[in-house]
C-alpha cells in the first residue's frame, strides 16, 4: 500500500513538514504520517497534506 496525499499524490518523504517532524521523532516521514497524521486513512494509505487539506476546505474525517 502506498502512503500518499489523496489530492496532490505526494508521498510523505516529498513533503517538507513531514520530513522535519519525522526527523524530530527519529522515524521515517511515512511512519510519521501513519502514526500522527489525523487524516491518514489506514484502509487506503491516503491522507491530506496540510496544504491540500486547507485547499479543499478542512473536511472532517480521514482522506
Ligand atoms: Zn497534498
């Protein structure tokens, strides 16, 4: 299963905010999204990165 933003299709290791946050916790950007990203959908591997999440109007629930 590929973990990527549902809108822009970027992977966590291509998104600066996750790279930085993951580094602080000494885990991979993908692992960070799986553990910490509130919009991460464990069934599909999709999430909304912050930029897309704002662009689509802050929807409730997971991606
Ligand atoms: Zn995105």
